[in-house]
C-alpha cells in the first residue's frame, strides 16, 4: 500500500496551498479577516472557486472535479494549515452533501455553490440538541401543496451571510423519531438573525422564524439518510482540518524551541522538552493515520465509512486538545499574545472537537457501528 497522491491531486494541493498562503500572509493576525463585516473575504472566496477548491468537493457525476475522501482531505488539511475562515464547511461540505443526498438533485444549484455565486448554510442544531441526530423541535406545517416552518436553529455556520439555508424540521412524531422529519430549503430574508463570531474567529448565527415558506428537499427515511451523510461528511472534513492545524502548531513549537535560549543554550536541547515534542508528534501521526483510513473508506459501505470517521474524529479530538495545551505550555506566555498566531490554532483545535460530535460522542458511535 502506498499513500502517494496522483499527479492531478498534487497539482490541486500545490495550487490551493499557494493561493491560501498568498492571501493569508497579507494579514498580521487571523482576526483581521474574521472580524470583517461578513466574517470572510468574498472576493477571495470567488478566487478559491476559480481554481477548483469547491468543485473538488463535488463528484464528477454532478459536474464536480472530485468529491472523494482523498479530495476532501487535501482541501481541508490546507484549510486547517492556513486557518481559512471562508465557508468551506458550511457551504462546501454540509450544504453540498445534504443537497446531493436529497431525493431530487438539482445540479444547477450545485453549480451555483461551486462557482461561489451563491452561499448555502446548513441549520440542524437547536438549543437542546446536543449531538442527537434526530432531536428536532422545529415544525413543518403542510398546507395544500405548500410547507411552512416555525422554530429556531442554533449555531448556523455562516447563516448570516448565506443566500439560502438548508434546515431540518419535523412534521410528525416525537422529537427523537428517525421518521417524521424532512430537509427543507428556506430564504434567510424570512428569518430573524442574530450573528456573532465564535471563540475561534469564525461566523455563526441564531435563526428564528415563524410560518415561513419552505421548499421540501426530502423527508422520512430519505431525510434521515441525508442527515447522517451530512453530519459524517462534516465530521470527516473537520478531522482533516485538525491535522493541518496540529502540524502547524508542532512546527511553530519546534522552531521556537530551536531559537529560544535559556541558561546559555536553546531550550530545545533539554531532554524533557524533547520527550514532550516526541509525544506530540506521535499523537499527530496516529490521528493522521486514522484520517487517512477514513479517507480511503469514504466510498465504502455506510457502516465502515461511519465507523472509521468516528474513529478519526475521536482521535483528532483528543490529540487536538493535547497538541493545543502542550504547544502553548512549551511556548510560555508568548503563545497567548494577540499578535502571535498559535493561540488561534489552539482555539480552533478545541472548537473542532465540539463540532459535529465531540470525542466522547464519536467513541459511542464507533462502538455502535463496530457491532454491526
């Protein structure tokens, strides 16, 4: 078995890395771009589309250029490496996956997303949702041939600037039923929106709406399958992003240990610190192996796919927290200064653990899918 990239994927990785590096080195700090009015640079988002970063997340059968686990891993490792705040997760993964797993796939909508002419967001979480996939209190009310939604969605990534929102809503059954709910498309202009920056510098929104018109995408078992695919695609993308962020933290810390002197010598020469760096490297490599396995089985049967994604998400959650804490401690006080970027990577790693199910949640999911 070998893990070498094909020539096409090497070109994708190199061109995307070059573009992201050119853009993000313009800013002294990650917060300069995330604190803008929209939370990201719309012109740069269009440039990312032009070189195929969004098309790489869509299957060639749907006018895309990739869509495999390896393609997603390449793109999101780079997103983690550069702390990219553009809506790749919300519009590029969550929305695209929910649309491609709906009953009737509209390729024209996917073309609009991949060309960056429209931004979609995905709203599933509610105030008391925690990580339960089917806990949905938002109501869908069918009247003749139309459907209207009433409820609220919490922590909708890029929900304030998206053109459309794909959200879950229940039309029958109790709050935890696997049937009785659907995926719907709504217009954000019909919602009351409260937007805010997250602790790691990204943009999210709380949405409230009452009897607003919606377009049904799918419901019942189709909606449940589409929802699972969407949540696991998000978990996989975040796992790959975490690898990119962890490697930057490791390299920044290694460079600091080589240059920072104490007692007349570089602190990297102290054996105790060398052992801690080795422990960090082992954790990163183990997590990276799990993500590579998840990428390799992304097109496998659902039990295998979900089991390996849960394994990867569990590992990157635990490893990410360790890497964040250790790298900050090894740097000392400089790591928490506003001008130094390490604390931004650390906060993103901690946030990744809590998005799309934390390490404890995915440990239970790994056990569940291992028993099938």
